[in-house]
């Protein structure tokens, strides 16, 4: 390494010397490879946890209600029940949810049939 072998250490007379630059390069490469492997394993574990540990969110159906010809909402089923109880939603009220081609009476929606009191 240095002049007349200065900085080299003879490890047994076989001509193999201690080369700090080579060792540092080896450490750097080993560290990079180790981080890469650790990151890959971490991602694999996190993906498996996401697939197995937590189910996806339950979709919540929300309806808009026509009030004086204008859409208001969206309201989930609990809000619609409260509106029925307070007299703000009747079976004849027009409702719409995503995926419906047009507004329809609330009584025509199977999901809403249970929120209205039975007709006597």
C-alpha cells in the first residue's frame, strides 16, 4: 500500500497482506446486499400481514334523497332510519345511490324495505 510495503500487514508469509481499502469495499458491498435482503424480507412479511391480518373495509351503501327537487346527502342506512322516524323520509320519497340509472321511490329499494313501518 505504502512505500516499501508500509501499511501492509503480513498474515503468514504467503504474500497476503492486510489491505484496508479492499476490506472497506467488502464491508460496503456486504452492507448494501444485507440491506437489500432485509428490505425484501420486510416487504414480504408486511404483504403477508396485509393479506391475512386485516380484512378490507366493509362497503357502506349511501343514498341521496330528493328534497324539494334537489339531492341531499349522501346518507347511510342509520341516517335514513332516523329520517323515517322523524318523518323526513317516506316510502314515496325519491332516492338515488351510485349505480342506479335514475331516481326511484325508496319503497322500491330492497335495502330500504326494512326501515319503513309495516302498512296497516
